[in-house]
C-alpha cells in the first residue's frame, strides 16, 4: 500500500520517507553486524511488518480528511516511534494468537475512526490500540499491562504537557497485581482479558486517551456497578464535582440499566478536573425503542429537541438496512458474539449536571455488508445536507479495505457512533477494523 500522497508538492513527505528508509537500513545493518539474538531479529521484523500494514491506512485516512503534508508526517512519525513497536507479534494465518485483543472482533490490536464534521471544517482521524507485550497472557503479565505502562512513560516524555495522574490512579485500582487474575473464558473464540487500551485524537496536537476495564471487580467478587460507584466516589474532589454520574447511577439501578454490562471507563490524559469520564456499557436489548430509552436514560435526560429521535431513527434504519416502516419494538436478529447487542457510553464531565450519551450503531453485526452500510450512511448524510466529505470517506474506505470488496460481507466498518447535539442533529463517527487477520491478507 503506497504511503505517497497524491498532491503536487511531495518534498516534505519524500524527505520523511527517505529518513524512515535510512533508519530502517541502519537498524538492519547494525542488527546483522552485532550478533543479535534471533529474538531481537524477530522483534525488528515485527516492527517492519506492522509499519507496512498500518501506516498506509493511517496515511490514506489523513489524506482524504485533508490533513496537510506536514501534519501527516508528524502523525506517521509518532506512529512509527511509539505505536508500531508495541502492536505485538506478527500474526500468522495458521498459528493461534498469543493475545486476542478486545479492540476488534477479530482480535486485532488497532481500530481507526473518521469523526464527521457537523458543519464547516474537515473530518478528524483517530485511532485506538492495545499495546501487546512480549509476555502478555503469561504469569508475568496475565492481563497485558506492561507494554501500555511503558508506553505511558514514553508519551509523558514525548509531550510533557500531558497529565498522567488519572491514568496512574486508575491503572492501579482497576487491576490488583497482588491478587492475580484467572480468565473465565480460555476459549480461542473469546477475547483475552484486556485491562487497558490507548487512543489518539489527531487534532492540531495528538491527544491521548486511555480505557480501563474493571477486572478488579471480578478479582474481588463484586459487581462492576459496585466497583464503578466506588471508583467515581474516590475521584470526586472539590474541583471535580461529578454530579452527572449520580444521574447515570440512578438509571443504571433500574431494571433496564441492570441488564447492561459495564465495559470500561475512558479518560483524557489531562488534569483530572478537565477530563471527560466516559462510562461504556453494552445492552442486549436491540430494538430501537430500547435504544432511545438508553439515550434518554429512561426519560431522565430532558430538553432534547424533537428532531433528535427522528434523526436517530433514520440513521438506525438506513445504516442497518431496515424497512422504512420497521417495528420500533422489534429486536434485531439474535447474535452470540461477545460484542453483540448495542454499545453506549455516557460522557460525564466536572461541573456538568447531566451525562452526554452516545450510541454505537452496531453495523458490524447486523448490516448485510460494508457496501450497504456506506450506502445507507451516504443517504442519511445527503438527506441532511452534510455529505460534503462523503466522497472522500468512500475513497478512503475502498482504498483501506484493499483485501476484499465492500459488498463481500460486513466487518470492516464496525460502528457508526452517534451523539446528539443541542439542535437535535447527530454527531457521527465511523469506526473501522482493518481486518488484519482476514484470510485475503495472507494471499
């Protein structure tokens, strides 16, 4: 996959590529002449493999989102330095995975996203990753924390303006190293016990986010809701008044809330009083009526514009390929996958009285194909007059899903994330799984 942009002025980019190639040559020469072990040689080949199979996707998304050349170079250099060396062993079409990341449904360690602009401006590219350590899943590192903690220290040196107070607090509390951990499901058809993941928002600066999974609840034999309540109580200070969590907790204690699985807590790597606290939950109830209940927290969120429900219903129908007059109380077809159902998060911020909900339309499991998904999304955007970047997105999708046609199945697009703006319009984000383990990747 070519990393070269299609713009006329390629000087900066070509210089960057030359530097990368020279560094790779120098590392290879030094390795071969220094009598390094086979393990070190394997490590070098892993870095090259992940670079070749991830950087091109990132470059295409940035190019189509109108990032300038200088910004693309900066992001790709960050990706090469900090992310690529921590993506784990090179996957094999025959050998079992050592670590099955919860990041994607095929257990790959990366997910990309395209954040749609609401009006003027350009899309923003983001991506998430689970750093996979050399001893992930072993007695040394049973829940794969070591590599992410190492990355945290590297990123602190990279940008001293970041604040890692919350990260350190949650990393220590969400998993207790003294207790150990035994996964309840050792099947090769289930994910490994992921404990922490990172994400990067590629704005004017690279913003870091972290996701923590409450394994400590299982270690202690309490519910994740109980653990979450304890955690949020400990995070409260005079400067961090998380009253929005009280309203969410009230909802999660209802019959509808209690059937939800609490997945994780996400934070921004900034000062605690400035961070968003995103609580992710998944519900097995898949009817649109239940989705709207979740988005309003059973009617607890007031003041939503009347157009919001109609907008969300249209997006739901079009991206999932439902009939125009579908039954709002009918559930989607039953699925047994770990990520079946509907995923949500509730965004809580200090000083805000109410959470801001977001639903992830589950196109990966319930749409017929990636082509149908993008067709439906295009119809929705066009009907609202906000399809100015849709052609760019379609080009990016076809170029990055190079191993198969979009009409050959679903899975490359995982979710269409959807929040509700004050005017009732929808804030959308498309999520993509590069399907790094797809059989066609090995042809």
